[in-house]
C-alpha cells in the first residue's frame, strides 16, 4: 500500500513516478532502435522491440514472485530497480555505439565486401563473421532496463491496487510523451546522447517512488548512485560526447556530419568514387547515407555523373515541361532535369521524405554557385511524395519515382505494406491524374534478381490504375533496363498519350 498520509504528496509522487517511468521506457526503446539500425543493419533493429517485450515479461514475472515483501522492502527494491534501469540503459547505448557488432572487414566469395549490399550478402552467406559475443552482450544490456522498469512498475501497482487504474493510465500517458519526445529530442541531442534524458526520467522515478511509498532518506549507496547518474546525465546533455564509432554498412570513419530524426539518421560521407580510375586517383565524392545503408550521391549543377542514368530519358523526351521528382535524395535526378531542359529552362519540384538531407546539403554546400537547391528553377520539398501529389493541383510533363524504399529502418517499416504506399493502384492513379497532356510517368526500380516478375507486378498495378481512368496502356508503356553484375535496374515509363516514333 502507498504510505498513508493526510497530504496528497504520496499520491502525487506515485503518479509522477509512473509518468517518468513510462516516458523513460518508450524513449529508450525508440533510441535503441535508432542506434542499432546503424550498428547492426537496419532490418535487424526490430530486435529491440522483441528484447523490450521480453524484458517487460521477465520483470513482471520476478515481481509476481515477490508479492510477500514488506512495504519497506518493496519500496527499496523499486528505487534500486529504477537506478539499475538508468545505469544499464547508459551502458547499453555506450556498448552499441562504441563496440563493433559487425566487423570492419567482411568477405564474400574470397573478396572484401565494401558496400552495404555486398556486406549484407556476405553476412547472410557466412553469419559467423558477426561478433556474436558482442551481440549477445548488447542484447542482454538492452533487455535489462526494460526488465528493471517492469519490475518497479509491477511492485508500484501492487502497492496500491485501488489506484492501479489511475496509475496505469498515467504510465501510458507518460509513454506517449516519451515516444513523441523522441521526435523532438533525437535531432537536438544528436541521437545517442538522448540517453541523458532517459537517465533523468529513471532517476526522477526512483526519487519519487521513495516519496510515494513513504520511505525515509535513501541509503548511502542509493544516494551516491543518484548523484552519479544525475552528473552523468548532465554531462551527456551538456557535452553530447556519444557518437557512433562503428556501422554495419559503411565505415563511420568517413562520416563528416549527421542529422538524427526519430525515423532515420542521415549522414554526409566522404568516400572514394565507385569509378576505379577516380578512386585510384584519390578523388572522393560526398554521399548522403540513410541509416548507414541507403546512399545517394550529392549532385551539383552541370556535373557529369548522371549523364548515363536512366532518369535522363523522360526528361530528355519532354525538355520543355516541368518535372516532379519523388525521392530526390542528393539531387542526381535534379541535375539530369536541369541538364536536359530546353532553352528557357523549366521548373523542377523535388520531394524528399528524409528531412535531414536538405539540412546537410545546405549546411555544407549552400554557398556553392552550383548548389542545386539554390537554383531558381528548383523547389525542394520535405514531404511524403504521394501526399504531395494528392494535395497538389499542378500537372507535370515528367513525374519520376525512383527507388525510394531505401534499406533503412524507416524503409523497412514502409515495406511492411506490400506494395508500399507509393506503389499502390491509388498512388499510381494519383500520378497519372497529375500528368500533363503529353506527360510521362517514370518508375525506376532496382531488381537484384527475378526482374521479370517484379516488372510484371508493376505493370499489373499500373494497368488497374489506367483501366479505372479509361486509358489503354498499349503504345503507352516503354521499359528500359540496364544490367549490372549484381542485378538489374529498370525504368518503366507510362505516357499520358501514346508514344510516337519520334519519342524513340
């Protein structure tokens, strides 16, 4: 039972405890998915959710075996559990950020894998290359804070069964605040340093739980633990010293700058050009990476990198018309649209959902005269591509939809719908509705294997959308493919009007 009192202090303290506990747990869960998406391939970051659920179950099970504790013993254990949660949560973030879970060098078929796709294939072929001991330690460290928090929560609810409904409601409300707080805190605190706020939440919950359960002054060890954790949190929030030292996809040594959000980390990398001659000459190009996996080259006006790209075809066919690019990334498609424009130019709307990209582009290249986002013909929008189209009353001569389902945590979440929301019948219908009379919808995708099945599925979806609008796709569809040693890139182009011989 909560300590009897004529004042409302114990009851209020109990509510504050539950609110802080809920906020700390959800903020920690979001934070761990973010750092693990960098350290252990983004598609494996979902293991954090499983570990959190396991920890919550273990904590509740242990608490159920301690129902006979005295009020004082229960109170002491709640405070200790919350302090343990704070300390181990800090250890978990530091471990994942500073200890390599994936080796810096992995091999596949006797060759060193040096890109995200090849490294992931190398690990899939030989998973024993992973540092499994480190992964096991990281998993245990990530599970313990949730177990400790669940243990404390269960003991608190058992101490006041008549108020359990209100306490649990406050806990859920705190969890909502923690989840929403991640949206604001991760960019400001540069990702891993958000653990400072988690520590504050757990320490505050530990202190308030002592008031709620009517305990006397904390024991010396507990006092020192509170002071040490509070100082650690203050130092982290003030200095922000925690940075990722190891990444699964690309080396963190190439990172120049980062922007964190609740869905992805966008980083600017300097790495050797894929072209062997340029690489041997020491020439490097800037790249933008999402979650250390999906990458897009930073393009500039008048550069020649994109002169052989498939996305030049539709903009070359409609040189005088305006262009919409969904998934603009670092600007390769923007550069192509500018390079293929007729005299007098055209307007280019570029849409990108990863809001860290324009931030990094402006921060590092905004003063260059060839910076794409400062060109008068270019409007760069941070938005969901489909929503942008559906809420627009404009029509474009070319709409380009590139490979936007990147291999980040956000991309994995988007891919839980099949097809993803950008590739549904309704989405394709919206794109067709916003084409000019002679417009072209171009959908570019990469297929590591089974190209024919992938393109047939895309064409089937397009046909349903076209049939609903009375469009006959015969003479309106062109498929251009470009083979690589590791797969095939295809551009499916659909015309608002039938293509003519002059087009090709």
